[in-house]
C-alpha cells in the first residue's frame, strides 16, 4: 500500500508535468513570456524541489 508521502510525491510530479505542458503550450501559442516562465518555474518546483524535500525530511 502507498504511504501518504508517496502519494504526495506522485501527485506533485504529476502536477509538475501538467505545468510543463502548460508552459510549452503557452510558448507555442505566443502567450506573454511572464506566463510561460511562471508556469515553468512552478513546474520545476513541483517536479524537483517538493519530492526531494519530502524524501529528505519526512520519509
């Protein structure tokens, strides 16, 4: 059975990939650069920093 920490990690990475997709779509459809970079920054946060923090501190 999956622990709550594992579920939060999976959810965080899943959300991060959606944000990467949004950043790419924003870039492709020539949306403002601020939107593209904001989506990208949050994607990096959700894919890397949150799972690593969960692994090192909670698990």
